[in-house]
C-alpha cells in the first residue's frame, strides 16, 4: 500500500492521462503564456488535492498524468482546469483575446485514459476466485441463500 493515497473515508490509486487542445489547434502556448498556463494548472490541481505526476505544455495542447481523489470526476476536473485557465489567460494576455473571440481558448473536448498497476484480467480472475453461492452471468452472490 505504499503508493496509495488516503482521504478520511477512502484509500485510492486513481491515475489518469488527460490531454486537451487549444481551439483551432493554434500554437499559442509559448513563452510567458506557457509558463502562466503551467502555474495555473499547478494552482488548480493543488486546490483540488490532485497530484501531478507528469505534465507537459506543448504549443497547442496539454498533457497531464495525475492522481485524482475519488470525490472529483474527470469531467469536473477538466471543467476546472479548462475554465479557470482560459478565463485567467484570456484576461492576462491581450494577444489571446484577439485570436480567440468569445473567450474560448480551449477546444470543446478532451482525452482521458485511466492507468493502473493491474490489468482487467487480474481483476476478473480475483473476482472469480471469491466464494460463490449463486452465479447469474456476470454477477455472483456469496453466502447462504435462504428461501422464503
């Protein structure tokens, strides 16, 4: 349990690879804008107890590999990251306001992929090895069944 993180009521190891791009794939994340983007992402992650494992600011997209607490959904985290960073970058750099009208710096979607130490097959084999009383396709029940 050395790599597990803890909250008051849970122990977890939830890691995600997240990627999102600038609108129109414009290469604007350079110099001071890239540095400010990095500091904003760090600030937002710290405020939400998200641990950044690895990250990279490219000219037109962001890569993040993060450990996320179970009380924050991926869509919620991306909403925080994209929303707050867009707002602060657009008003901090006038050149961005000229290139991106409507206050939208980031494209609509994102990529998210989970990461873990064990495979799906290991989890399924572990569940299969549990005490089974009743089996119904993909769901098993353990313990004594009492008939009414």
